[in-house]
C-alpha cells in the first residue's frame, strides 16, 4: 500500500498543469514587445490561469486524490493491523500454563467479539477501491492526451475489473473455492 501511494502521488504530480507554459508565453510576448516596440502590446487575457481547470481535469484529479487517500488509509490500516496481531500474539503474563491459556482464550474471544478479521478485511477493501480509482483516473487522463495508448490502459483496467468480479462470483457460487474475497 505504501509503494502504491508513492506511485499514485507521482501520477498526481504529473497531472498538474505545467506553469512553465504560461511563463514561456509571457516571455514570448515580452520578446515581441521588445522587437516591435510598445505600440504592439499582445493580449494576455487569454493565457491559462492555474485556477481555471476544465471539469474533466477536476474529475480526473478527484479520482486520483481519492485513490491516494484510500491507499494511505490502507497502509495505515496495515500498520495498525500488524500491531494488533503482534499484541494478540504476545504473552504478557508469566503465570502457570493454565493462567496463560486463560489469557490467550480471553484474547481470542476479544478478536471474535470485536471482529478483528472484518476490520482487517476493510483495510484490504480500501486498497482494492484505491486501485480501481487509480485505474479509472489513469485511463481518463491518458484518454485526454492519447486515445490509442489509453485503449490499452482501459482494456487492462477492464480486464482487472472483470477478473475481480469473476472471482467474487465464483466465491459466491462455490463456497469451497479458494477465491474468497472480503
């Protein structure tokens, strides 16, 4: 989850508009003013602003940021889950075998009562949702730039979604299948 968050962050940074484009246009206008004199002042009102994004860009970035948030939460959940399982595994008391057995049974009862397995599976679901959002955001971003390349990404994302749905269907139809997904 941590590595995926790093990849997702890099993708988000790459989606940001390049402020160098506006700077280059302004420099070109300054050169034109220098060459042609102050009588030919170009209109700079049409320059793109860093605050004016198209609605498609906003949606692509919203998906990417949601993906990043889910992956960071999944990484955080993985760390918490590891701590919780280490706490469960540890033996705190130094009593008799019977006392340690009672403590172990108490921990097991707590794991069942507080549904630790369900909580840990929720963290996995966050990572799966993050991956889906990332695929959608990447597909939309590349589609806006190059439709031929995006078709490969869209097909790969669609295959991943179909495979995931297929394994869920198999696990629902066949409880003995090894493809149990939370």
